[in-house]
C-alpha cells in the first residue's frame, strides 16, 4: 500500500508528465463504480483508461495467459495474491469491501429471518454466480457452509439446487446496456439470487419490483476486494492504483454501496 501512496503524493504535487494509456482489469461488480473512477482519473490526468470488466477468476486466468493487463482490481484477495506469489504482480492491497445480499422476485414471501427457509424450499429456484470463475459464487458457497451449521444438511441441499447463472465462461450475457443481475431476474429463471449487495442495488434500479433481502448475521459473508499492479507495468499503472486508493475514488465506491477497507 505504501508505494501507491508515494505515487499519489508525487502525482498530486507534480501532476502528470505526459498522457498515456493504462489497462485496468476489474471485477464485474466494480463496473459502475470504477467506470466513474476511471473517467475522473482521465479528466484529472489526461491519461486514458482501457477498462475490462469480467469475473475476477476469469480475468486472473487471462492475465496468467499473458493478456496485457496493468492494474487488476479483484472481488477477492485470492486471485491477485496468486499472481503475486507467481511473480506476475506486485503486493496486494485491500481497497474495498462488499457483502452478500439476496435479490428476490416481488411475489416471493421472504425476509431476513426467513431467508434460509426460503432458500431450502424445494419450490424456490436459487441462483448464484459460478464459483472459482466469479468470487460472488465462492462467497455464496461460504454462505451455504454457514447455513449447514444452522441447519445440518443445508449445504448439500443448496449445493445441489443452486443454479450457476452468471459469471462462468459460458454464462449467458445480458444484452448491451442491461444490468446483468437485473436482466437475470427479469428472465424469471431464479426466484432468489445471491449476489453482492452493490449488484442488488443496481439490479433493483433496473427492475423496480425486485426486493433486496439482507442476509442474517449468522449467515453473512463479507467480500474483501484486492488491488495489484502487474509486473512490468508503466508508471501510469501505479498512478491509477494510487488514485483508486485516494479519498475521492473511495467516496465514489462508497456511493455505490462499497465499504472502506
């Protein structure tokens, strides 16, 4: 983290030397927030940010295969730390936090207290993202494991019934201009979908009939987002990473429902 703050301090004092392009690979759940942050960075510096948003696990695989990412903002710490341990990226800094919520169709009778019972109801279709490819799916399975401690056997039932509808290499993509989770819920495939609370807010903005159900404390799963600069990246990548950690960018993230690290 210290090196990012050094770059930020130097940048704020001296300003940018020349305009350049920087490639940012970022988790899909960051698309709205880091889209705004990137535009602010471009206005402030004159640099251009080339954004690529997709599930973090798939982005990590693309970086491992040699795609030209320079900054990687992941929805967990695991994927960037794997790159760091492999000598492909620098140290990882937590830059935001998120947590899981449930999105429910308007006709589903559910609240925080009844959420687990509803998820286990054989008549209720449960949707998630794809584990390993998308950290949101990994977090959903952590929630299932916690549910097993509350109701033995819950993990097996939820593992069997949950439909992996987003975040995988072959998952159906939302039409251009549509929110992925609002669109998935609009297809009526799931009755309840587990995703980040930030995604839930964006989905509800698109489909007003959807309800956001906070997860009960005994099942709650937090998500830690990690930031790293890929080895060999130019100085502008360090500038962007530093800017993402700045108070101005953090305020944008908070406005989209993310918590500070």
